[in-house]
C-alpha cells in the first residue's frame, strides 16, 4: 500500500493523476526496490522480525518491478548503438554528453550505475 501511495503521489506531482503511465509506475517501483534493499542492508541481524518484514516487502516489489539489465556487455552494445544513431564521434565527445544521450533511452531498462560505469570505461 505504501508503494501504491508513492506511485499516486508521483503521478499527482507530475500532473498526470488520471493517466498514470507504465513508465512512471516502473520508475517508482525501481525506487521502492532500492529503498527496500537499503532497509535490508542496514537492518541489524538481531532484529529478525524486521528482517522478515523487509524481505517480504522486497519479494513483493521484485514481483512487479521491471527487470533491469545489468550485463555490462549488453549495456555497452546499447550505448554504442545510440551513439552511432546520433552520429556522435566518441573521440570528440565526453562522458557527460554520452550519459545525457543514453539516459532517457536506458532509464528504467538498465541499472544506471552500471551504465555510468560502462560509459566511463569507454573513455579510459
């Protein structure tokens, strides 16, 4: 119920309360998944009751949250494809420009931390 409320509040904030998009739901589910993982990671091992509750929340969220691509080679292929489509020369570009280009395309599809790492590796 907390996650549903967050989704509804995000829709109200974006001005689309009556027309909630799947993208908005996915974005909020990804945020909820990260928060649940953080709660699991920071919960003391002695609090088995809380750990069980947090794990149950995580299981429910994972059931509905989109599966993010974490394979670096697959992400690299997607990044390079977007760069080719945009006609950008990697030698003349920088990391920020590439991230700005691929973020809208990969957000909600891939783990953006991995995307940032992959883009950084391109310029090494």
